[in-house]
C-alpha cells in the first residue's frame, strides 16, 4: 500500500507521534485538542474534537489516512469516515508493550520505520531501568465529582507498574467510582493527581493528604503513549520514590 501523503490524526498523543517520527509535513488535519508540538498547531487545521470530529471537514481535507483510537474516538465517526472511502487505522493500546507495538505499526503505515524503531529502543531502555519490586502502592483519581479511580486494564495502570508503582485499584474495572473511605482502606503509600482528564491542581491536595502524601503530576505521563513514554516512565519512577517517603 502506498505511503500516505495526507494524514489526519484524531488523537493528541498520536498527532505528536506522527510529528516526532518525521511525517509532520504530511499532517493535514487534527482535533482541537491536538496542540503538541506547538509549532504543528500553528499550521495544521482543526477538524472538531476527539468525540465530535467534523466529518465533513475531514473529508474535504482529502486524507489518505486517518489515525484514531478506540477509547478516544467514537465508532460511529470511524464508520462514517470509512463510508466515505477514507482509510482509518484504529489503535487500542492498553499496556506499555502494546503501545510499543503501536509505535512500530504507525511507523510502518506512514513510512517512517527507522525513527519508529529508534523511539521503540529508547523506551525499552527506560523500561529496563525499572526496580525489581514495586516502589509504592499508588492511588490515581481520574475524576473528582464523582470520585473515580484509575483501575486496571488501561495504559495508565500499566505504565505506572512499569515505573515501579502498584495501582491499589488494579483489580477493579477500568475507571471505577470510589469513595475516600474505600481509598483509605486500600492503604496507598502515595496519591498522584493527574492534571487530565480532570484538571487536578495544588488546591486539591488537601482533599487527599489525610490518606497519604499527594502531588499533582502531568496527566501526559499516564495517558500519552508515543514520544513521551521514556520520559514519563523515568519521571513517574522518580516521583514515586520522592512522594512515597514523605
């Protein structure tokens, strides 16, 4: 199959991945949430959001490839694009290993195999620095009202494990609704408050610090797979070691 020359990405982290792999000049469309890197956002036009892409606008952009994600994007939008004859690749990594495979897959699809292999190797190097056993038991909320936890069976939980954290809700559903009492019973050593999808910030620390030491972290460490993965693994590992011993 021919290497795509007009690419639309419907996922912020994958838009960044396409750019990092050297195919940024072939990006012709993105969602309004695809804002990284900033220089890309200056010239690549928006085409709606992740949950409500502008199908008509995307079709007008004449893409020969749209990159989507099973969790970020809706099936009906993918099917609508395919009905117009648009080629759509749907990604769905729920572990670090699957995200690594996805990087190679995207690299192959867009014709940037060597940069993809280099990125793969850099991430594997960071993974190889993992401690032999978990550094800390961790609670990660993803929403505030209602309080929702990061459960197992998702990329964030696995990258946390690779960094040396033990998710206290790893055996729960993907994003369960929980209570502070239930969190306390799980006895986390520390609490990480990501700034996405809910924008946790410093004032929210007081709501959790009676349970365990808490700190705000970039949500991209937990949710963005692609060029940020090696840094995310190392920064999560460092943060866990610092917060858990307070």
